[in-house]
């Protein structure tokens, strides 16, 4: 087992398991066209070239959105932490410039 760019790759003499890539269309095209029954139970069919392209696009899109999901959880946690501060700011009518002076907010 080895890792490349934070991606786990499993390999032995018979098999190579690695994350899907856009370029894999050329490797899967023959199976997509000549063995459509392989995709019978797939939630996203990949029989035929157009379906295969769609399948890979969706799979890679889901992979890319995982980062966004993790980021949204982090943002949600930060909002929960900041909510009491925001309430205090509104209640006491503290301005943005006061927050900058206090070092609570940075302006980029």
C-alpha cells in the first residue's frame, strides 16, 4: 500500500486499486459498450459511452464536494461558537471598528 497526494493506492501482482480519474474513460469504455449488464444494479448506469462519461463526471463531482461538506461542518461549528459573541455585539451596539481595535476582527 502506498499513498500519493493523500490518495491511498493498493496494488499487487494482479490488481491496482486507486481513486477514479477522468482519464479512466479509455480503460472502462470497452466494458461499458460490450458488457452493459455489469452496470445493471448501479445507481448511475454506465452502459454506453455517454452514460460512462456521466458516471465518471458524477463520481468525480462527489469526490470534490466532500471537501465542501467538511468545510460546511467547520463553518457551522464556528458559527455556533461565535453566536454568543454576535449576540453581545448586537446587544451592546459594538461597531466593526471597535472589533478591529479589540483584535476580534481582522480586515483583509
